[in-house]
């Protein structure tokens, strides 16, 4: 409470603090602005790097999620892969043609089709992973493990918050 | 160096550490994944909230940047506002029609047109700012000022890194 009041960015308005203006905060302290800047560049770089592997961002994300889960539905996949469902649906068509995934109706509920990665899909993802890891290391160059862990912890907190406050 | 070697996420491959797999790291510790998840939701919520003010994300971002700078070019504006130049160009046309911005050729170089916010533009941005600030406070609910500052510091570092390693 006390530190919220005194803070230059996060202030307790209900506790009587005055709302700072954007000018007082500055864009450089407006975290969502910084994250948008970083992620626009990260996603563009990733997309470019994936081209050399004949892979798209949506395919890479789908394979990444599937390589970690036994089976998922297309709904879950589009949330985890941050990809619109229509795009994900086309992406899965293409991945199935390539033999990288399998879709099969769930025995208990034939309307649901579970998606699973194939051995070929795992190999395709493993081929792009070193590139992804290199980009991650470049992104966090000069950041210590402790700083990285603290950073990820805040990201978990804000991800929980933003799901809680869903409009 | 030492902590890079031992780290579960960031490892010094040149120093002889083995590259971890995505399975070892886990999506929950892959920071760009978390940031994409957060920002997809943030941008969707923001876009929705701005509709009530008859405002788009691109317009809000342009007005935010212009409210903090004396004059900027469309190139600078599209970088700072994380908006493609063609979109930004149309956005400025619309903002000019609304009387929120002014464009004028630079006296020293008539090929460059500087963009500046008008008083009406400032008022329009001030009208949406409380909503933006509320979303920011919700996003960082439960995050202390010190944590926020540390978080922003890492974001500055990664933004510098990603510009340095530009493909």
C-alpha cells in the first residue's frame, strides 16, 4: 500500500494517490509498451529464422506445444500457441499433410478431435530448436539466471492477472 | 559464466554446457512464450476498451507517442507505435481528419513531413488514459514497485539486445 502510493508508476488510486499521466511515467516505464516493442521484433526475427527451416511461426508453435503434451484439442492449441483458431486449423491441415501430426476422434466424445505429434514432427521441431534457443540466448544476453527467474515469475503473475480480469 | 553453466534455461554453450531441450526448460520458463501470451491478451483487451472511446489501438499509440514528443516523422512513429508504416499512414490520415494531429513539411527538407499532436488530440488521448492506466494496474496487480522496476530494467536490456542482434 505504502509503496504503491509513493511509486512513480503503480499507484493506489483507491488509497487516495493521484493518477500519474503518461508524461510522468514515460513510455520507457510503461511495461506493455516495452513488451510490444520487444515481441514485435522477436516475432519478426523468429519468422525470418524459421524460413530457413521451411517452417512458419504457427507451425513451430503448434509443434512446440504438441512436443510437450500428449494430446490437445485445437481450442487448447490455439490458446497455447497464441494463434487464431482459423489459422491453427489451416496450420494443422498442412502439418498433417507433412506427416508431422495426427488427428483422431476422442473415443468418449467423437465430436472432439485430439491432436498429437508424430515422430517426424518431433524431428522437425528438434531441427529448429537450436535456432530458437540461440535467439533466446541473444535476447537475454547479459541477464543473469536470477534475473531471468525473477522476470519469468513476474510474467506468470501478469498472465494470471490478465486472465482474471478478462473483459 | 558459472551460473550460465549451471542454469536450467540460460546456458553458456560456448563454455561447454549442453543445450537444454524445450522439454527441460518447459514453456512456462520460455519467456518469449509468456510475453506473447500476455501481450496477445493485453492487446485484445486494450482494443476492446478503446472501442468505447471510438478509438483504435494504432490511433491511441500514435497519440501516446506524439503527446510525449514535439514532432516525429512517420518512420519514427511506426517504430515507436509498433505499427506497420502503411497502417500508420492511414491512421494519420484519419487522425488529421479528426483534427487530432497536424502534418507539415520540414523547412530544411521539404520531402520530410513532421507530425505533431494538436490540442484536440491531447484531449482525446487524456480521455482514454484513465482506462489504459486501469488496465496497467490490473496487469501488475500484486507486483511491488521494486519488482516492477526490475522487470522494466530487464525489458530495456532485452530491447537493446534484440536491436543489436537484428537479423
